[in-house]
């Protein structure tokens, strides 16, 4: 007998007037006459009326419509979808941590603060920076903090004309968006044919208006920026500072440190490199690290230590700080998970992260080449990720990156990142991470080869994919033209 | 090969321009541009009464995967925006040189039109 | 090797396939002189068992005091099912739902979340969430400046009765763009922003007015009059609200004649534990006409190739990965996992449960005010109606009293001295539904002892 298909009802469509999850509300009735009539709610609250089991079943079933690291290979380039150790979740959710109020006095905070202080020290050591602030709530907020610190540094020196941020054209979209949000103007620097920054173009672009450069290394093209020393010298000689986007820190963890590469400020995506969960789109954590000259400008609060123990440092301790970026101290629970991960890995484990992430990426790259796929930057080593371009397959077979991405889902594998970076046509950015086994990588290669063969025989079959998901390809144009953003009875 | 009417003027940034009988000009994006963007889902037309410089960004066309600025081909005052595109952005895809026009301008100097490309000149830019 | 599955033979086969003689060879493009040393300051790795012990010890250090601090983070009962389901691997370890077909669970959940937030706030559209309430307010300010095209001043009126940290965060995030946040004083008697006090601003170019409900002091603002006043000036209205309070209070979409334009707040009371300040989530809802100016992810319902309904991210061209330097914001993530928790939390409580939690919190706070007002020299500072927080004046040093109460296992409130020195010895106290009548009686007793 074939299992009946799960129904696709919304939770609102399961609602029945008068039904309730009775165990969850306080018992008894209370008097609310103290609220003035004109301030009271008159309209009904349109939440579903359902039983506890309705809720558990509905959302458990919804979860089963997702791909995730725990259920599927997820080689999403630039996202570092590695195993999220369960212990990190369990231990970060101990009642003592969950029940601590963010404004609790230091006397009731030494356990939590000690973890945050340890994490700051570990991140300083592994990145080679002089100071770390954990407060930014996501990579983009870390970027914001970084550019704001660069601005604050120039302003503190009376150097007020530096308003231009240089960004390689291969950069993540957040880099230029962040610079704009900080009130800077963006100047794009081209990339050469081998995937490195065009150093001559950079030399021509820097000047008295240069506030700084934002770089990802290895770059979004999956290769290490070999002339990094020269780039640093050009920018620093021009009076600018350099910013390290930590999106690809997993590629170099324990091998080379941003501080040793000469960067003045960095952000780390702890949800990538330190394996905190992606959660279906957050929460992230974008801790920042700074060189000595930017120490006074770090966002607050940071954890300090004195004879009395650990305590938050605020604007009194760091009067030149760029200030607060979150109501309290960032995504504390995410930081605890990163701390637990760091303790489980330890020193040796950190070295191994980059080693095995790089081994897996290079292996996958050569195996895919053997099956007829074209690598975008041939002759270069892969970092922890690499790019396949389907430019040729598109011309010959009309096989696009979207087609391959959708068909992979039918093989039980999440798609790589597609159409990013924008510089490479029909690209797939593939990042296997260190936690995947050789067997998994081999089965991915087999799936890719099978899709290629299928495309040669019957491109229509590939274009119709996916066939085994809860839905087939969705009409994005209709979604944007006929906006339906909430359920209405 | 995309459609490039011979009676229009063009900017290298893919806008077309038509000089009307009353001296005003009508601006839209070329067939090539609408094809490259794909199905449009939103068009933001400029505010009527505003003035723009030549090559100043003044409208936005948006598809599912891309958003692109539209530049004023010459300097002047905005005198109309195509209201029909608010509900039917697809008009730009269906009829880029007709119902899918974006905005109308009163040029600062009628001679500025001569600085733009003709159909052959624009076609040549697409061949590179 | 923790979290690395490779056997020795895997490694040698893979290196042979690559044509490299060692893993070290794979790093040959990195200049030698940059390679780092041994990372001596990082401790050796621990087993899970040892880590377990370490973390239990650390957690125990923070004690289990009873908490009466609110000030933007609130202790509420969270049904067991909320985090049981939220931490299922399929939600916990999924990425942003860019591949819609393989993410229908997360996408449908966000669509349901957007619907619930619209219902609660009375607004027309909601995004998929922002980082937290404070940064959400900053995004709302930036959005108002984009959306109010008639205003040229980029001038935002910000009551000082808004959470001081929210004001600081908003200032820090928007100042790069030349936006001015102009402080509005509160009435020292009512503890609210009086519409009469704004008369001198009439006729000026104002971009937006921020209205908190309840405000930082727990007081209820006259939201209808403030909203209508702002709209009469051509200003947009940004509401900053506690979402739980909206189970009892008029939703922002119904304030004044036309409702507010943008509504933000922190979603923490909807299923997120206090957890030292995060992760929480910021919510944002607005009028339909402003949807293209709204930052952050948005999910829409559409159909697939077979006309079957499904869900996808939409309006993505506003976002940084497409629009780059012209994006509405640099924001990429939402707080997906917290939205998952909140959606399950709101479903479990339902309209009656949520109202009951809000009402019980309200009543418990009123009961605590009654109980402590018996103590000589202790009284509410403000006369306004309030939700579940109250500012109490103390007849002695607030710092000393709070420390004494803490030594008896009660975190008695938030000391206002730093941010509102003009209020004298005053603390902000919050009582949610989690406190029993016995707890409240004990609070009063410990406070009295601390004072004597």
C-alpha cells in the first residue's frame, strides 16, 4: 500500500473555534480593568485555535519537507554546511544558561562570562588579532562594525576625507551594501583571469580618499589571493585600512591567520567556521577581531577580567567605541555553541578543519573534472570550495546551473550555490566541508555524472526536475507579481 | 537577434529614446535589455517634476533575479511616468518600444539627442 | 579526529587522485612566510564527556535566582514542544531556503509566521524577521527615510521613553547616513510622551515619529493621539511594541485614524528564553504600500509547474545579494530558528492562551505594586496605566538594595540610575505570569528586609 500523501494545509486551516492547547496557558481568570478602554484590543487575535497534538504533528511534518545537514549532503558553496555537533546544542541549552537575564548582575554571571571570555581568547589566537568583540549578530553586522571602526579610526586622526571603500568585483553583495549603509562610496576592483585581484587596477584606485579595502581570502572564487602581501602594502601605503571578510575562514583555520596577513579588522561567521546551526536562515554570529590600532573602537559590550572576576566592559571602559549594535550582547546562545565547539576541537582540531575541508574540495574537483565538468580556474588549487562552470554544457545541451541544482535534489543531495559569484557564467560553487566522507563525495560525483548523461539523452527530463520533492519548480515570477504574503480566510 | 527599430535613438546602457512631435522625448529600455533581464516583476518610474542629468539613474526595472537602474539618456525634466507599469510590469517584456515605455522628458537642449547612438551604432555595441 | 570521518586509506586514495603527496601540498599557494604556528593559547581538545562536565559547572556558577528584571528581556513559560520541535535537525541544521523545493517546511512556516505577525500587529505585511528589536528599530528608521519621499529632512523624533539601548543601537547604525534622531522628553508625572509637548514642532518637516507601546517604563502611551498628530505633520509612524502586550492592547495597525506605517519590536516574549540576551528576533511589519522599502527576507505563496501551491522567497531584488550597494539593507539573515520557535509558540498558546499570559502578567504586576506600596518610602514613580513593568522609587540606594536582594536569591529589578539619573533612586520591575502570589509576597518581604 502506498502511503497517503501528507496534506498541505496551513496551521490556520486546521483551526477550530474553541479548540486550545489547555496545558499551556495560566489557570484562572484575572482582572484587567486597569487598562483604559481606548487602549484595549477590540479585534480578535487571528492566531490558530488548535490542540497541542495538532501543533506537534503539523510542525513535525513541516520539518520533514526540509533538506538539512542532519538529513542530506549539503555542498552549498560559501556557506560551510558542516556537521553541527549535537553536544553544542544540548550544553548551550542547560537551564542555567537559558534562564540567565542579560542584565543580571556580575555576581550571577561568572559562568556565562567566563565562557565568553575564553571564546574571545580562542578567537584572538586562531585569527592572530589583538582583540575580539562577540556582539555582532550576523556576518553582515560584523561587516558593519568593521567598516564603522575603520571610519572611526580615520576620524579620530582628523582624517575626514577618507570615504571610499574598495571592493573586488567578485565580493559578496553584503560588502558593497555594508559600505553604503555606513555612508561610504564603493569602488569596484576587477579580478584577473586567474582569479586574483588585479593589483595594477588596485594601485590606480587607491588615494587620499581610500578608507579601506574589503577582501575575502580565499576569495569567493575559491582560490587563495596569492599577492595578499602586495595588496596590503598598496592599501596601507595609501593610508587605508584592510578588512577581512571571514566568509571563507574555514579554508585557512589553523593554517594562516588574517592577523599575520596584515588585516586590521575581520569578522568571523561563527555559524560557518565554528559550526553553530544555520537554523533555516539564522541566527548567525559575526564576531569581529581587530588589530592593535583599532582596539579602542570595538563595539560594546566585550568581556573583561580583573581581580574581582569577569565583567562586561561598556562605554566607560571604551569611550571611543562605535557603540552597541544589539540590545544586549549579541546572540549569546550562538556564542555558547561556538565556544563548546572550540573546546571539543581544541588546538589540534582547529588545524584539521582547513586540512580536511581542503582535501575534500580538491578531491571533488579532480573527480568532477574526470567526468567532463569544467573548473572555472583551472590550474589553481581549490581552497575549501571551487567553481564548476556549465558554460559549455549550456551552449551544447541547454543544460543550466539551475537544471543541475534542481535535478540533484532528486538524488537526495542539496544543490551547490548557483549563479554566485556573478563573474562566472552558469556556475556551481561547491563546498563539501571537512565533515563529509569519501563515500559521500563519490556518490555526489556519480550523481553529477548521471545528470550530465541524462542531459545528453533527454534534456527535457532534467528541465522538469525536481520530481520527488513536495513541489516541483515554483513560479517565482508569479510570486513577485501577485504578492501573497499572508493567509487570509 | 533582437529588435532595434531604426527610427529611435539609443544609449549604450540600453535605453531607447523617441523624439515626439511636440519636442518632448519618450524613454524605455531596448528589446535586448528586457530579454536579458527576463520577466519583469516591478518597475519604479521617476517622480514627475524632477530634473535629471544625462546618465543620471532615474528608474529601476526589476526581475526575479536582477534589478537594474535605468539612466536618463539626456538631461531634462521628467514630465510623465508610465502608470500602467505599476500593475502590469510585463508590458515592458511584451512591447518594449510601445506600451512598455517608462517615462517622458522635456529635454534641456534638443540638440543633446544627437549625442546618442542610432540603430546601427547600438546594434554594433551588442555584437562585442 | 572529532567530526572528521577520514580513515588513513581514504586520505591516501584521495591524495593519489589529486596527485598530491601530502595534505600539506594542498596549501602550496599560500606564501610560506604567512603560515601560522601552533596556536599555543588554545587549549587541547576535550571529549564530549569532559565538555559536558565543564559546561555544567559553568552554568551552575550563575545560580538560579528568581528574576524580576525585564527591560527588554522577559521570562515566560515556554511549552516543552517549542524547542523539542525547533531543534529537530531538519529545522536546526537547514540553510536559508534558497532551493525552495527542498525547503518547503521552512518556507511554509515563515509564511504562517508572517500571517501571525500581521494578525497580532494589525498590519498588512510582515517580513521573515530581523536580528533583534533594537537593530529592527534602526532598520525601521532607515526604511522610513526611504519611504517618506515627501520629507527631505531625515529627521526622526525619538522619545526618551524608548529603551535606552534601542536608541543607542539605532543611533549607531543610522548615523553614517546623516539621519538625525531627535530626543523627545517624557512627562515626569505620567511617564509618557504627551502630544501637547509636540506643539512647537508643528509645521516642520519631520520624517517619522517613533511610538513605544508599552514604553521602556512599562507605561501605556496615548497611541491614537500621537499617531494622528504625526500623520497630520506628514510624518510616518514607527511603532515599537512588545508583541505579547498586543494580546491585550490595540494593535498598531488600528492606532489613530489610519494606523501606523511600520511596526517593529523584539519577538523574545514569543518563545525565546532569556538566554543572556540572545538569540532573539526582531519583527517588522508594515503597510502594503511600503513593502518594497522593507528590508529582510519575505516569503510568498505561489504555484509550481503543476499548478500546485507552494512557497518561495520573493521580492529578492531588494536584497544585498542582487542589489549590492543599492540594497535596502546589508542584512542577509533572518533569525530563522527563533521564528520557528515563535510560530510554534504562538500556535500552542493560541488567541486565548496568549491573552491569558498577557493578562496574568498585567495582574501580577499590579499585585506586586499593591504589595510593595505597603512599604514605607516605596511607590510607583509614574501615574500612567501600565502593562507588566513598573518604575518604583526606593527610599535608599537602589544599587545597595538590589545587591542585598540578589544575595537572597532575588534579582529585584533594573537600576535606572545610569540611563535616567533624573529619576533618583528608581528601579524598573517586571512581573510575568511565571510568578505566583507566594513569590510576590516574598519579593515584598525581601525588599522590606533589604531596606531595614
